[in-house]
């Protein structure tokens, strides 16, 4: 049999091309033997960036909704591409709501194109039907690429061939974080000036939340904890950085007004420039993300800022797997209404504990959760899928003409 084509023509199909994916795709495109194209659409609420370091193809995605709730999507030309033999391996977004996915997988199989399904492999709002459908589709791929090992282990226990399961731990390019952290810490006077400019005292406790604000993130619970802390820490401040839908802002404003804590909250709106985000991270005491934490976890850990979030993995994103309680982050008990307040108090009071956890958090991001390691998972899945197609081709030839 012939060896794999060099380079392997790889297509990654994605619903969008957000900024945090650029480093991953650049790294994959730079790997020897890989010729990468990223096909991407426009996902509502997520801004696209221009391809950089790899070939990009914009493709329209159709969204179908009922009463504002997304029901399904369709990628009109994906099926044709899958059967065109233009690529040796296609990495599909493992989205069971995409009605083009199964026909595209069939076409790719007929064209003897290797297939990888990349996705979470689970849903926080799982139903028996969605679980069955996702796994049914998953069995059609030559390889499955997941964000976490725990999800891979779970799928293996539900009948998915463990040999085809690969992990690419989700991460983001944190080089700008390292640069900004170094720049600010090498100029402590500038950081002190920043704190003065935003009326934060040197010893004032600061709770930080950086992300898009949604009901799923549990900010209302954080507001309840803040109201319990203001008597003990009159100078405490909660800083919220991120886009806030008008309805959610109205709801949270009503809660904070009833709790009489408006003066302790800073609504900063969205900030994307790392040089503007850095002083907030470096001036904060704790990064508190009540639930549904994702890549924001990595962002805060890279700054060496202690993170507090729920201990219930079922309401978290795959990035939660990086957390080791009281080692590189802290979790509160989801079923205890007072647990968040207790853990926040403990962290505020114990400077040495915060420093220890922050140091280990930064080490985790520098050494364990990196873009090259994530891309290693992609490469392993690609080569496994390619080998599966080669084996299938050999088997077909033997069936038609006898053993080679």
C-alpha cells in the first residue's frame, strides 16, 4: 500500500473563526506533513477574524429557529465538498443539529476520505435522545476528537471504540498575557497609579469576573455572596468585564438594588485589549466565575490569579478538568448556598494560600495546557483516521480481488 500523501490535505469545518482559535490552527498548519484549510461560517454572537497562517474559506451557514431558539443548522455545500476528494481528511464539527453532517460523512466515506469529529461529546442539557443521536453520529467518524479525557473515558464506557477516541485539551494562546503581566509587574508604579485611577486601595479586596454575562454563569449567586461580604469588607469591589445583554443587565441591576450593593459593583463593559485587561487581573484578589466556566479559567490562571468556581462538573465546560481543588484553584460546594461566601472569605483572609494557588495555576498553564499539546491531539486523530481509511481500502481490494 502507498504511504499517506505528503502533505496530507486537511479541511477543518467550523461554525465560526474566533480569535482564540487562530493560534491552534496556525500551529497545526505549521506541522510537517499537514496542509491545512479552515472552512468557517458566521455564528450569531461570535465575531470572526481573518485567517492568519493558514488557508481560510468562508462558507454561509443556514440557521433555523423556532421562537428564537436555534433548532438546527445546514451547511449547503459541505456534502459536495466531502465527496469531492479535494481533501484527504476532513475534521467536522461534531454538532448533531447540523443536518448536513450525516450526509457529508456518508459522502466522505464513499470518497475514501478520512473523517474526524471534533466536539464536546456531551451536553449540559443532555436528554436520552440527544445522547443517543450524538453517539450514533460519532460511530460514523473514523476518529473522535474531544476536549477532555474524562469525556473520552465516559464515551468509551458507552460503547464507543476507545481506540478512535483522542483528546485535544481546549486552550488559548496566552503569549500576550505573559507579555503584559511582565510589563506591568516590571513597573509597579504604573500598577499603583492604575489602582488609584480606579479608586481601588492597595489592600481592598477585588472580585473579578471576565466573560460574556449570561444567566447560565450564575452572576446572581455572586451578587448574593457580595452582599454577605460587604459588612466584613466595606471596601470590597466586584468588577464585571464583558458584554451584558440588556435583559440580563436589567435583571442583575434589580437584584443588586434590592441587596443594596450597587456601589460595590463596577460594570466595565467588554474589554478585548490585553494591555487594558492586564491591570484588572493584576489588581484583583480572586477571579470568581460561579458556574459554566470555560476558557476564562485559563485566562485567569495564566495571570496567577486564584479562581473560585462550582465543584459540579455537570454545569461546567471542559476546561474545568484543569482544576485541582486547593492546588491550582478553589471550588465551592454547589449544593451549599453559603459555600461560595465561605470560600471567598477564606481566600481573602489567607494571602499565602492565594499566592500558592496562583503560582500553581500559572505553572499549569505554562507547562500542561498549551497550544502545541492541543495540536498534538489533532495530529494523532488525523493519522489514526488516515490509517483507518487505508485499512478499509486494503480490505475492500482483498474482498474484490483476493489477498494482496
